C-alpha cells in the first residue's frame, strides 16, 4: 500500500489518480474532506500530530511525504512522522522537497532527518509550479488583469502533473533509492510571458501589472510564513544560476520532455474564463 500525504493538492491529486490507475492500493491523507477515485481509502490526519497518522500508515509499504509551510512554521516534528512510518511498515519514502534546499534558501532539516531514518528515500526538488498562477484566476476572470512582481525574471517552472508522474515511478519502482531529482519545466518563463500564455489560451488579451516587491511581500504574508515569503521573493526576484537552469531529470525519468507552461495554461484554461 502507498500512502499519499497532501492528497488534495496540485501534486497529490494527480499522484493519487496515477497510482490508483496503475492498480496500486492507495491511502490518501488530507486534513479535510476529499473526493478520491473509487477504491482509494481516505484518512483525515494532520502531520503536526504524528500520532494521528497511525491509522493511515498501518500496513503501508511506501510514503509520499509532503509538508506545508505551516508545518515548518509550527515547528513540525519530522522524527514523529518517520517513527510512525516505520511503525506502520513503511520501507520507502518519496519526499516532495524544494529546489530551495539545494540553494540553501530553504532549511535542509527534513531532508536530513529522512536520510538518517534508515528508510529508503528519494528526494524530489521541484522549481516553482506552473499552477502558482491559479492565484490570478479571480482577477483574470473579473478584469482580465494579473499582477505579479519581477515581470521579466524567467524561471523554469514545472507542471505539477509531471512531478506526480515522477513521484509515482519512484514510489512504485526500484532503482530510485538515494536519488535526488531536480524537477523543472523545459524552458524558463517570466510572469509577463505566463500572463501572455494564459491570454493566448483564452483567445483574448490579459493585461499584466507589475507589482512592487513590498506589495508582493505584504500580500504573501497573508497566507505564507515570513521565512517562506522571503525565500520565495529571493528566488523570484534574484534567482541564483542554479534556480534558472533547466534540469534534464523530468525527461530522463519520464522519457519525454516536461510540459510547457503554455500547455498547462491550455489544459487549465477553464479556471480563468
């Protein structure tokens, strides 16, 4: 059995579907209610309470581990999660980490704890998600306008569906133990170009308004912890060369190039209509 935490998120949802379609026994874990494919077990649990994970992890072989910024801000305990995993029978952990761990913008403690756990591990370090512009959905629907800082700084964002496909292989197949995969899209794209791609998918122009760093920071603090906000703004505004580099790992693992942002926009255009 494979346990998927964060099962209602942009990566967790397609991962659960992919695993179920492959015939795997899947337990989907989320804090709230969730709609899951037929045959998938759903368990409500919070990773800040590892004891509550016991039911989800009993009889599991593999764990997809995703923790939120709120978990870090609350001083989340990786030891408790990993102890519960081992007690449940888990042998393999695939962790959705962050590109920022490699560049030291994000803390490495959770990765380090997993590596010390004695469990077989695989680290996925994605760049920013193609799906982050879901935050523009309301303004684009209502005013055909999108606002973001750092208009022309291009980064190789990645499709969450590609992350899910890589995760599904790492959870199901041997040969990924000890692997650390940098997951990016096939090309860098700037916020201005993302907005243009959404406009192309809609068939009508969307106006881009550049936001100040201070304005973006104030907005992001409404839903993200301050350390995460500062790290994110650093990546978006002053990326290191490693954060601008296209990684070959998606194509190497999946046997095809990663999906472009324009492809993602076409696939998700209804949310912007």
